[in-house]
């Protein structure tokens, strides 16, 4: 039973007044009217005495603790005000507040543990990604430097230097991707929005990746087949959206089936255009779908590294799309393929170039 201080005071007052009134009524000294008046005065006096005693001795102090919890929760470490005093059921409120704060702190601790695990995983991944091209370049260069008796012919030297240069280019691309994603996360990179034709951009990317697709027998297709002859205009940072589409289509080619197809659909929906890239590969298991946009996260680590790439493409794409006030979503079914989609804004009233 939860009783407030007012209820307790009233019950005690009625009990004391009842006892005194009964005694006065049956006693030899007071008639009924005087006994009833005495009972009223007793109830009022007992109520004020008991209630104010509770407030002054117990509940005021508890309300002070509750006020302190409120200020701690709001990070206001200054002199406490009296606005929380004289409220009913302070003990229950303090208990609930302590439980709520404990629950929040536990959630923060769980999140810190999760972030710490991600940090360790990230450091291990970035160390591996950096040392692989670095050790390769180091090995080729030291092999040439250690050749004091000119046992290595000129053609072999050139071959070793070429491989070292390729490894260093890979290392440079990785470092550039790390810098890019750090800038995107901090909001340093500003999107240079402009009006452009999305159909033309997708066809440019198809030409760029044509040879890579041909090696796997993959066909690159636009959907729907009957696209507007005037094109589909959007307002976005063309270079950044190009980077996103290259990443998505490149991944679709790598992880799709041999002799399969990659479908890029452009569907106008109201004030935006929905862009979707679909492959017909093995699909992504549900437990991996929420993590594919993490830096260096690879579902099949051995196959991913054989396919090349820094492991940062989807993470960079996610930040670029979010900088355009959109969200990149994944839809995948095991054995049927994967679709990654996002939306881009259309020009307002066929407006001209917009920059931000």
C-alpha cells in the first residue's frame, strides 16, 4: 500500500481525535457539542503537527536528495532550488529516479564496452591493412638494395621497383581513404551541390567498370529500360555521388555471380529519386547486414582481400549519403542477392545549380 504524507497525517489525526472524542463523550465533564468541537480542533492540530513534522524531518530532506539527483542528471552542479520541495510521495520518486539513473549508466557502460571492442577490432584491421602493402614494398626495395654484386639484372630490378610502387600506391590509397572518412565524420568535407543528369553519370560508371564486369561475365543494366530521354536531374555533389556509385557497383560485380548481372534502378518518387544497386550473388546474412558499413568490416575476410579494396568503400559511401540528408539501406536474402539503395533530391521547380 502506497500512502502519501497527507494521507498518513489524516489517518493519524482521525485516530487521535477519535480516541479523545470518545473519551470526552463518555467522560463526566464534556457534553456532546463541546466534545465534537474538541474533536475538530484535535483533528486540525494533529494533522498540522504530524504532516509538518513529516515534511520538516523526513520528506523535505528526501526532496532535497531528489533535487540533487535532478541537478546531477542535468549536469547543473550549483546551489539547489526549492522547486522540488513539498511534493507527494518523494520516497517513491527518489527510488524510481535512482533506478532510472542506474539503468542509464549501465547502458552507457555497455555502449563503452561495445565501442572498446570495436576500437580493438579497428586497430587490428587497420594494422593489418597498412602492413601488407608496406611490407611488400619494403621487401622489394631491400632486395634491390642488398644486391651489392649486381646479381639482379635490369629487367628484374624494374619488375621489383614496379611491384614496390604498386604496393606504395595501395598504401597511399588506403591512407587517403582513412583521411576522407575522418573528414566526413567530422563534417569537414562540404558537399558541392549542383544539378546533373543521373542517367549520364551511371552510364559513365558502366563504361569505367566495363572491363572488370567482362572478366566475370557480368552484365551491367539500367532499370527501367524506358528511361526519360531528357534524363533524370538531381541536386547533389556529383563527384561524391560518383564515388558512392562506383563503390556500390564495384562491390556488386565482385560479390555477384559469375555470368550474372548488376541492376541499377533509378525511380522517381515525388521530390526525390531512389537509386538502387542490386546484384544476384549469395546475399548477406542478417547478422552481418547491420555491420557492413563499419570500417574494415569484411564478411568473408579471405575472399574480400583477394578481391582488393581497402574495406572502407561502404563506410565512406554511408557518410557521403548521410551528408546528402539521406540514408543508405541494405536489403538482402541469402541465395538471391543484395540491394543497396538511397535517395537523392530532385531540383526544386526545375531550378538551376545549387551550392552549399
